[in-house]
């Protein structure tokens, strides 16, 4: 069954870190920024007082996505500058944390009480891509089709190599930190919404999450919108990277919605592939989830593009994706660019300033 990709809307949420321009440490300025930005509806707080989240409106084209992402980054960056701090797109704070950084909202305080062993490292920043779907039953089935392709999505978006001012050895240090949460796992092969809801109910009953928003499947049915929400990616360093991610996610959703014959992969292989992607990004071998063997990570990303090529072409996204991949392969992932900036910076403050500039790089399309 062919599906018209232009009918599948897009929305993107991005989480950012606020840093002190002097030493690159986290700046606990989110409450002040939110007060200054009120009543901007598309900018909100997150778990930590050094985090800010933005959310685009409903978009139908990649041009709309890029315009919205750029607009929101500019709004927050200007407010941060006026407040004496820097807005940075990085999957984790690159230069260390501070105690008592949790936002004062009751929900976040309850999370700290329920998961005290996890909360200190919880200030990670992701990019969440939403794709609109006509029904939750279809959405639950689509989630099963996404499972084999989560690792390539992570590999292209890795953007958190620096921890406590040094190279952590991970391209996405965010992933193993986030993966410690009880519900951070791949979606299952649910036959429909009822089975999906049963899994959510089980997680809440056993205390693995406090509420629907706290169920951290790598891809899920959004608890707030009629969308599939793919949550595997680090926040992308550049808008172009985020637009590339969004196009591929929509292509995957459209492809999986249009057929019942999607490839299947074992959960253990998916886990191994995600660890390899988080460790190396696109620079090294990954795991082919269908064979269990090592394979070049760029080739695995190419297989994803081939899988969704008809959907990309139908939506008018294929040229954008091919140009985005060319740029990504030429300049490297966000993690590769962060490592170069770290090597060139004379101080943590200079590194933070360079990251802030990279975050505001102008989209090329």
C-alpha cells in the first residue's frame, strides 16, 4: 500500500544547554530566561535549570522545519546573551555539572525522589522528531518497523563527546547516561495501540516511570500529540543536521506505515548496534542488525536511505537528504566537530563560545 508522504506532518523538539561564557560551566539561568521570554509558547524549561527546550509548530516541508528551528534558536540565543550566558546544542554539558540544578516544578522533584541514583546525570539534551499519523493503531505498528533503523539515526546525530572538559571516548555520551532509565529501550513489536497501552500501563504499575511523559522508549506514541515520536538522537549541533534527521525519520514512518513487510531484527542486536553507534558515530564499524556482523557505519546509513528512498522522493525530500549526507560526510558529525573545536580551544570558555557559534551556524539550504 503506497502512502503519500506529504500528508505526514513534522515537528521537532530540541533541548539546549546554558553555559557560563567565562569557564564553560553550566549556567542555572533557565528560570530567568523563561521569565524574560514569556509568553513565547514554543520555549519551555526542562528537568535542569541549565536546560531550555524548543518545539516547532506543525511543519509540512523541510524548509518549514529549518525556518522554525533557526527562528527558535535565534530567540533563545539572544535571550541567553542578554542574560549573560551561552546557548549550546550539545547532548550533555561539556564542562561539568553543579549540585541542586533541578528545576523547582513538583514533577521534577518527584523524579529526583523516585530515581536518586539517576538524577545527577539526567541533564542530557536530545532532538525529538514527531511525525503525524492518522491513528494510534497504525502508530503502534510503525514503531515495530522503526526498530532496525534506530542505530543509524543515532550515528548521524551523535553530538556529546566531551564530558568534564575532556573527550569521554563516546561520540554520544548522552546515550549511555540516558539509557540507564528503566524505560529507555527500543519499542516492541506491538500489533496495535491496545498492546502498546498495556506496556505503558505495566511500566507505570511497576514504578519504572512516574507518568506517561516519563516513559522513555527510544520511539513512542507521543503522550501529548497524535504522532510517532522518535527520541533516539542527540540534539544536533547544526540546524541542517536536525533537518536531515527529521527527513529520514519521516521517510521511515511513511515507509513503515505503507507496508506490513518491514524488516525485523533481534533486540540484542539492536542494543549492540546502538552501543556501537553511540561509541563511534559514523567514524568506524557499526553492527548490521540483520546479520549481527560488523559493517561500516556509513554503509548502514546508506541502507537506511535506500529503504526510505521512495518515501523521500514522494515527499520531495530526496535532494535535501542527499545534500545533507554529502555535507555530513564532508564536515563530520556534531561529535567530530566538537572534538575539533576542543582541540583548537585555548580554554573551556573559548570552547563554550565556539560551540555557541556552531549552534547558530546558518542553514545552507
